[in-house]
């Protein structure tokens, strides 16, 4: 496991490289906070020079349990405590929400929550489970982020499409009226059913959109364009990625009941983006992949844009 992961728990199935405390039943927020090792507070302390002089305009975010300095931030920075993040998710999603995994990265500098919504959706014959991801940072390096992440159960492919008709994600900086901003987030993301309903309409439309082999190849060429003056190795890498997606489109067992259509193509790209190992596997690539569940995966979004524009 990458050293970036500090503490975490997971429900039943091992995430990433399997580090953390496994639980057999997905917990509610108070227990999830403890299991994830997030039951600590961020306190802000003055920043001093080695000579003891106060550095004005800055504060140190410090973990109260061990004195770990999480980051140096400006006076404008407003802390969102871990328990507030859980309370936000509880309030947003309502009764029945449980937590699949949560934890901290980089010695507490970044934290995340993955909550599973209690609703079960069957869309075009597929079971799709909606999750809410909440990511926070305590070092001043990133925003507070929350996003819907629907997952196709049979293959664990993410379908977090950037729909024009329903808001999927929200982000804000750690400044100003944080509680007011969190309320704005609730107003923006409230009722996951809205996004899931629009996703259902989109999937139905993609299922009706037939694709020829020529169109699939054109979409692959657009997804993986060959660079000018590409080296021989770069050409091989592009070809390899195209063939990988095409194999998933043609042969993936979970897509055999799906016609040769736009939904099948988007799923093949999602399968590649979600599960294929990168050409150069770095130690933190899985953490970066998880981060894209909030920001959206550019490759999946591009595939959706291509078929939606047809």
C-alpha cells in the first residue's frame, strides 16, 4: 500500500491494496468516524519564527491527538472538522445512509468519506448503486468537495457522467461562511434521486443509439489521438490502449446482454478508465483514481461527449 494512506476502514471488500480495518457491516457515521481513525480535531495555532517572533497572517493546522502539523494556512482559512464532514453527509443523504470506507491520506492532510445510499436502482436492466464521496483537506492545498458516484454493481464500473441536466458535484474553498457554503451544497446536491433520474434517462437514450464498427473506431481515434511526431513507443502505447478498450467493448462478459450501442461503448471506456493499470504504474495511482470519483474522469466524460454529440 502506498505510504499516502494513513488510516482507513473498509466494508467487506478490500479497497486499493487492502490496508485498513475490515468491517462486516457498513457503519453509521459515529462508528465510521472511529473506525476510520478520524476521531480527532484540527486546532489552529500561531506560527512563530525560530527566534519566537509571531508570523502574522498565518496559522498552523495541527492535529490535537499527536501534534502533527497538517499545514500552514492563512488567517482566512476555515477548518471543516472530520465530524462536520460526516454530519454534512448524514444531513444530505438522510436516514439509512451507511459508510463503505473512510480514512486519511498523507498523515491526515487529506480525508475522504464514501457513503452508500440506501436506494437501489435498476436502469435498463442494470443494478446501479449511488454513492456520495466527500473529500476534505486540512493542509490548505485543496477544496472541500462532494460528488455523486453511481457504480454499476455487476462490474464496479463508475458511471459518474457529467450531465447538463443534473448537478453531480460541488466544491468550495476553506474561506468565508463555511456553514453557509455547506448549506448551498445541500441545496445543489440534495435529492440524489434527481441525478439518478437524469442518469436513467441518459442511459435509456444511449441504449437506443446504435453504433457501427466504423463509429466505434472513430470514437477511439478521438479518445486516443496520435501525437505529432510520436515516437515508435508512443504509437505502440496508443494502439495498445485502443485495442484494450475495443476488446472490452466486444468481449466484456457484463456487456454481452447490451447491444452494440452508445451505452456499451461508454461502459467499455469506463471499465478501462476504472480498472486498467496505467502504462507506468506509480505508487499512488489508485489514490489518484479514487480522487477522480469526485472530480470526474476526463476519459469517461469525453466518451460520453462524443456519443452525445452524434
